[in-house]
C-alpha cells in the first residue's frame, strides 16, 4: 500500500514525488483499462458466443461453514449433494457470505437457529450459483414467522412475501420447510420468493454493467418473445396442469413458478416443454448435475 500521507509531505517540485505519482496514475489507469477491456470482452462473449460469464468461481481465499452447518447441507439440501467437491467448497463460501451479510429475524417468538439460516441462505445461493456476481442486491433481511402471517401492507395473510421497499424476504417456516420435505410437487416457497427478489434486483441493475443481470433479463426477454411467437403456447402451458394456475396471474408470478418447476422436476419439465426448459437453464447458467 502506498502511504499518501508521506507523499503529501514531499514538495510537488521534487522529481521523486512527481515520478511516484505518475507511476500510481499509470497503474490505476492500467487497472481501469484492463477492467473496461474485460467487461467489453465478456459482454461480447455473452451476447454473441455463449450466454454465460467467462468464469464463475475465482475466490483465492474461501470462507467455510462449521461442521454442524456442513452437515445440514449434506443431509437436507439435494442440490448441494450433487455438486463435486470443488463446487461444494464454493457453495459453502457463498452460503457463509450470505449469512454474514444478511440479517435474520424471527417473528412471533420464532427462534432462528443454524439450520434455518443455512437452508434459507442455500436457497438463495442455489439460484445464483451459475453466476460470478451472486449477491441479490435487494435482500438485506430475512424475516421468518412460524406459520402463515398477516401483512399490514395489503391486509391479507401470506405464506411468503418479498418486500423490495424494506429489502426483505418474509417467510412462513412451516411452508418454507415443506418445500424441501416434498421435493417434486413444484411448490417451493423459498425458491418462489427469492426468484421475485432476483427478478426485481436484476431489472434494477440491468443497465449497470452487471453481467448476471444482463444474462437473466435478456434470456427472460427472449423466453417471453418465444412464448408470444407461438400464439397459444401459454394456453397450452396452462391447460397442461404441469404449472399451477398462479403462474398465469402476471409476468412476475409466471417467472417465479416456472423456475420452481425447473428446480424441482427438471426431467419432467424438459420432456414437456424442452425449449422453455433450455431457456431457463441458459437464464440461470445452470449447467449442474441433474439439469
């Protein structure tokens, strides 16, 4: 690190001072140029070669969960168990970072223990594991109720809710844990609410050189264009009974529900709607075992 306080004590007319400042500016300019060049190359790669980041994981120093937290993933999180050892190491690092940076709060006397933190964090990390920039920018807080809860926002009862203004995911634990106990019913509250948060976060940042947002939003736009071009495809999807009717409430619910189906029953999804399945796989960069 350069000690700028010492540099400031030098006379501006001192050649050593001038040379040092010049070197610093050259280094900074070089780094900015390299960063800009990398963004340009990666943007070209994503748009014209393969819709995925040039690299996904590159942590030189990774954090790790404690043994109890690791056992929770190994016991209860099927996606994690399918990953190879290197991927599992990066997955645990990201779960650790999520737990460290997001506030968890139990409501109505609900106690937040390590299991709850790990499973909620792992749900978010699973959805963004295909990206290098994996943080969900609109999520700072996780509020967990023991069961269905009443919201003063819309004067209604909810199993889950994403509040972008409060930057919070709000969950009924009873319904959240059901999503993992029953793995093939295409009902997973955690996935559903985190997709809402991811969707809105990426819409907010899609013009801010965020490659993850760019991949997600452009792939989603292409998916919607494809569905519209096929005339009655959305009606066919609705009549298939594979997607629950809630998917057709609006575009946000449609995105959340089809990703629930994608995660929970990938083989059935691929067999019924292969082109839609392929576009979601591209949208999440989800080239992992089982998908």
